[in-house]
């Protein structure tokens, strides 16, 4: 791990060769599988992270507004669920905009705070950390540029501190049910009894509300999805023609999830020439063939309570936005 350090900011970064090799291996595995897939964690390069920040401003994308509304009204109550002192870990922190409301509530109560964000995008993590430090004198940040599933083992705490893990934005919805259970179990294993997880989870609702949130009129979500192919072109010397792929987002009622794909408009051949893929890779697409890039599961309260119990948490309190579209769930480690 390489580290960048100042008096109030430390950024640990996973070594680049390991990160690149994972990307190449996952691309090969996904594009040679049937059906073709690509892991959604690779959306978040520098451009992808900026596109996602733009998505959060779209009128169709209610999730960020709903979660922000919850924190605007209940941040003090949320943070009061744990006794001081508290240290905060955030998984997939991004710009940390919503998190500011929780940071402010904790600083008002305990005067100083150690914030430990984990995000796969080095640029957005550094930018957000510097902005936070400029705005909050009582804040100290130890950040990790990493896949958050690999960063849980580096949680730091002082004697007597409780840990509050933030997993916001309904990121849990990107995981298959068995994967979600496994990840929540890993989070629990990294904690001690009495620590807590604050989980943001989107709730079940109609396709008429859900589908526009993932296929906006302006096309920002389509650009976010297509950027995954642009990243493969740039980092793995591929020749994807982005104009020959279409973004598709549809709600699967039976599985209660939005399913996102990149669909080949024509029959075509794509070459990936990087030496990271050893002999390279040639990928054939039929017209209409899709690459599955993401799921977004929607939950009901009973399903969330079951997830908590299976992972070793006790559901303590849930907050909803005014339209009851989104939930923030405080789970205590037991």
C-alpha cells in the first residue's frame, strides 16, 4: 500500500499492478461467460465517478434526494444511537455529500471525529477528503483507495471508541441476495458487539417510478453505463464502438430488481489487445446480445430484517423519507 499523508489526512492506496490485473481478469471472465457480464464496481473510474455524481442530481433519480432528506431531518437522532466517542467508516464514500450531515451531527456532539472512507476512485476520494477537511476543523481523515470488500480489515479505533459503518445509497442492492448476506457478514466480522451499521436501502415500488431512475431522459445513466466500455478501450486496448451499444434498464418484478445491460445493436467483433489478457481476447456479439452490468434490488422491511439477523445484526431503528420511498436502517452488532 502506498500512502499520502498530512497532519489531518492520510490516504492509503492499493498498489496499481494488482488493481490492473483484477480488472483484466474480471473483464476476460465476464466477456467469455454466458450470458456476458461485467462487474459494476468498475463503473467508478474518474469519469464514471463524476457521471454518477451527475446522476444523483437528475430529477428521475430520487434515491439521493430521499436519503439526504432523511439525514437533514434525523442526523442528530441517527448519530445519537451510539454513545460517544464514535469513529465513522464509509464504504463506497464517493463525494461524501450526504455524509456531511452525519459528520456535522457527530462533531456537534463530540467535538472531533476520525472519518475513514473507502472508495475505489482515488481522484474523487482525495477531492472529497480535502473539501471536508477545509470545512470541518475537528475532522481527521484516514482514507483507503480500494474495493471496500478488501478494506474492512484496516478499521482503526481508539480505546473506548465505537465504530459506525455507513453503507449508503442503496449500494447493497447491487449484490445478489447471497452476495449481500456474505458482504454484510464480512462487515459484522470487522466489528465488535455494540458497534453499528447504517444501511441505506431502496424500497419496492412501481416500475413506472423505478425504470426512469435508471434510464433518465437526458441520457446521463446511459453514458455512465457506456463508460465501462470506454474504460476497457482505454485501459485494456480494446476497440469497442460505443455507438453500437445501447443502454437498457428494466424492472424484473419477480426478482424485485432493476436489471441494467449494454445491448449490441448489430452483430460485431470486439478485440481486446492488452498484454494483461495474455494472448488478448476476441469477443463476438450477436445483434441484440447483452452484457449484464448491474442489478439494483429493492427491499421490503421484512427482507431487510431477515438480512440483518442472518449477518449478526439486530435491527434497532429505521427512518424513511416523506414519500416512504427509501429507508435508512440502524443495525447494532450483536
